[in-house]
């Protein structure tokens, strides 16, 4: 999924074809996957916190 986002934004075509393109695409995919994981972790943590507050109220 992350690769498709990089591909749709044409970020993998910046440096042409070949090994450099492969390396840049790999780094971009790893970086984007890391950012996605951190953001989702924060969202899930916040959702769990809200659910726990609702349980304490009820």
C-alpha cells in the first residue's frame, strides 16, 4: 500500500531508472511505513484512552 502511494505521487521516478531509483524508492517506502506506523499507534492509543474513560463513567 505504501509503495502505491509513492508510485502515484511519482516520487519513484525522480531520479530516472536503475539502481539509484530502486534505492530511493526503498528508502521512501521504509520512511513512509514508519511514519504511518507511528501515526496509527498514536490514533489507536488515543482511541483506547477514550474507551477507557467511557468505561469508568458508566
